[in-house]
């Protein structure tokens, strides 16, 4: 479990940055932490399963794709349009 704790500490700066940039909400960041913790816990078992690694990799690839799409959308509109009154 120390390894899981270490991995959580390593991801905090990255997730904080994603939240500050507005790419993910605090609820989404909390969900990301929970999912990553579950994956890391599965990987530190006595005999890790190959499918655990594959599911974790697929999750991270999907998360990265979502991050890129949101970053592209935010860079396309750097200043939010003013509301018409």
C-alpha cells in the first residue's frame, strides 16, 4: 500500500494543474483519483493480472484523449465570448 500512496502523491501536482487550467472539475479530479487508486491497488497484488495492466492503460489513454480535446477546445476560445444583453 505504500506504493499506492507514493503514486497518489506523484499525481497530485498534475491533477492540481489540470484543475487550475479548467480542464477538469473538482468532482472529475476526485473520480480520477479514485479510479487510479483502484488500478494501482490491483497492480500491487501478489500476482498482478495482465488484464489489470491493459485496463489501466486503456483508461489512461482515454483520459489523455479527453484532456487533449478539452485543451484544444479551450485554446480555440481563449477568451470566453461576452454575453449579449
